[in-house]
């Protein structure tokens, strides 16, 4: 079940993108497609949502988005650099105007001393502009981290549409 508040945000985001004539692509890791699923739960979303990549594994990030495996080995999949590479790959491999990426640790496992549960990097890139990556540490359990990641992605997507 998708949080009704997220569905309301998705509706508003879709309306904004329609008004600006923009198409959107997602590249998701820790959210496992929840951003795209929330958007496409709204009837008529196909005029905005161009496609979505669910790249949960490192291999998928490399194969589907062209993320350099050396980069993942050097800085880890949960990093600003990989979020930036994911958003670049999604934009390059789609016909969308705006790309969103997310990589993080939703928990309950997977944390390290320097990368806690709730650490999430979100990227956005609108063609003709510069990519932006935000770092967050969201509190709560797995569902809370994933929901907060979707909400933050929608905020980034809104800002990109209005830039």
C-alpha cells in the first residue's frame, strides 16, 4: 500500500511536469522502484513517466546505467558519486527531460561505521543544467526510510521542473 500523502504529492508532481511539457526517468536502488510505482499509481501518468530503472544490485547499476564498476569499488554504491553516475546514466539511456536517482541503506542491515541505516543519496538532472545530489540520513525503519526517500525525490523533481 502506497502512503496516501505520497500519492497526493505524485499527483501534484505529474501535473507540474505536464504543465512544463517534461518527461521523467527514475534510477532506483534502495527504493526498489517505489518512486516509479508511486507515480504510475496515478492514472494517466504515462505522459510524464518515460521509464524507470530498478538497479538494486551493483551489476545492474553497471549494466543498465553504465556506472563504472571501479567507482563502486572505490567509494561504494551508497555514495554521492554513484548517485550522480546513476542519474547521468538514466538521462543518457532515456528520452526523458529529467532524471532522478536514489541509492541508500534502508536497513535494517547493511550499515557500516561511516554509512548508517537511513543514509540516502538522491540525484536529479534536468537536460541543459547541472546535476544535483542531496545527502540525507532518514530516521526510522525500512519502510520509513523508503517513504522519506520517495518524498525527497519528489521535492528534487519539483525543483528541477521549476528551474
